[in-house]
């Protein structure tokens, strides 16, 4: 919606996008395949990409034909992202990339992944020497292994990069600027309505259940959730305004994600307490089905996009500035 018309975008405001995203999530619409490319790959390409990269990738993303994955986490590097071990070695006309990425959402169906790699030896400043590369996931030297969640669904994957050649035109932004670029990208990942609306359909279903069978205790707990939701909506909206104005509100985004994911878990806890059920994912009863799905998904809410402890560390630094 917000991208330039020359790439097929609508040149609409970030606030217009916010409204549509919020409605899609509230309705539980199936948005996953396009999510990463629309939310963060596109803005990264617009900010750091070359003209050739924008012309190559943005139009097919707009047409819904090209999906991207995020290649940040590794088996031994999650919260401490600067310790990534995937290496990019310069070679004639490009780079050879070797290493492993893990928890890569939708890597089994994405066409490309933007990987954070170490492109020069580690110096005393551990944030230098990192770069981002666009990797074609259909390359024969890329091996994608789905990982099953406890729900049985394979949402994310491990991606092994076995000396994958990428042309120099696939370096995103400047060599050595990967850390700054990744941090700018994370503000998009942490502040949107997806960080407090994962369990919104369950909240609505709980409202329907309580309408038939309510008391003042249940009323108060439900009312408290709705009040929190409204506050989170206002906070997320104000971060979206800052992003639209070209700022990178990292601390504010971390706050929205920390409070938002707590709220998502609170919805599950309150729903389980007020209307306990035997959890059946395939139940024909909407509330039972949504509660079962939410209980299985809830452990991931505070992990994906940065854990609670890491976010609070970022907020602490922000409060100290
Ligand atoms: C559903 C889901 C989807 C994901 N999708 C992607 C994706 O598409 N791409 C991608 O790159 N990654 C993805 N991730 C990975 C996610 O970003 C990491 O799981 C997260 O950053 C935590 O890293 P870790 O799992 O290595 O845990 P660790 O970093 O090992 O942390 C383990 C625990 O220690 C705590 N801890 C760590 N360091 C500190 C510290 N300094 N101070 C205090 N406590 C600390 C953490 O808070 C956590 O509780 C996804 C994760 C999930 C759950």
C-alpha cells in the first residue's frame, strides 16, 4: 500500500496500511506468505537496496508472487545476534556463503531469504563486519529442513547454506553495515498490530461465550483485557506514525512488543480460566478451537522477534538516554 507507484505500490500513508493490517489480523485472515516481504523486506530494499534490487524484487512482491524469509537466528545465535557464524567470503564477482540459519519462518515456501552474515573478521567492535545478502532459496546448495512445532505444524525451518554462491549484486546495502540495517528492520518487526492481535479472534469468541453466561467477575476481567487492547492499539499506532515519518523508533517498538505479547498471553490465560475446555484443535466449536490453537501457539509469542528479556534490555538503554 505504501510503496512507490513505479514499483506497483499505492503510495498510501503508513496509517492507511496500519488500518488495513489491523482489520486483516482481527479477522484472522491468512496473511503469512506475504507477511515478511511486505512488512520488512520491501522497506529494507527501499531504504538500503540498489535500484536494480528494487526493480527486480518489489514488483513481484506487490503482485503477491515473491515471498521472503528472515535469516537472522542461528543454532548458537538468537538473542546475541552479533555472534552469527554464517560466513560470507568474497570471491570473483560475488560471495560464497556458508553456515546455518534456524527458526526461519516459512522458509519452505519463501523464494528468497535475507541472511545476516559475517563478511569480515571479527574486530573489537563485534557489530562491525556484518552484512546482509539476498539468497535464492531454490539454489542447489541451499538445504531447507522443516521443523515441527508441538502443534504438529511446520511453520519454520532450518536452512543450511553449503558454500552458496551469490553475485555481488545480492549484497543488500553497504558491506559491513548489516548490524545497523538489521536493527532498522526490527523496528518494523516489533511494533505492528501483529504483536498484540494474535489472540484477538479468541478474545472475540470469549466475548460471545460470556454474553450467554456472565457474572461481574468475568465482566471485570474481560473489560480489563479490552481496556489494555485499546492502549496497545494507541501505542502501536503512534509507532506506525513515527515509522511513516522516517524515524526508527527502536525503544518504542520494543515496548509495544513486550506489552503486546504479554497481552496476547493474558487473553489465553483469562479465556482458559473463565471458560475451561478440553482442548481440541479440530473442534467445531469456535471458542474451543481458537483456545486450543492459542494455547499451542502462545509459547512462541514472547520469543519471535526478540525475547522479553532482550526487549527489556533495549528499553532500559532507551530510558537511560
Ligand atoms: C514462532 C517463531 C518464529 C521465528 N521466526 C524467525 C525467523 O523467521 N527468522 C529468524 O531469524 N528467527 C526467527 N525466530 C527466532 C527468534 O528470533 C529467536 O528464537 C529469539 O531471538 C531467541 O533466540 P534463541 O531461541 O536462540 O534463544 P536464546 O537467545 O538462547 O535465549 C534463551 C533464553 O535466554 C534469555 N536470554 C538470552 N540472552 C539474555 C541476556 N543477555 N539477558 C537476559 N536474558 C537473556 C532469553 O530471553 C531467553 O529466555 C523465530 C522464533 C519463533 C518462536
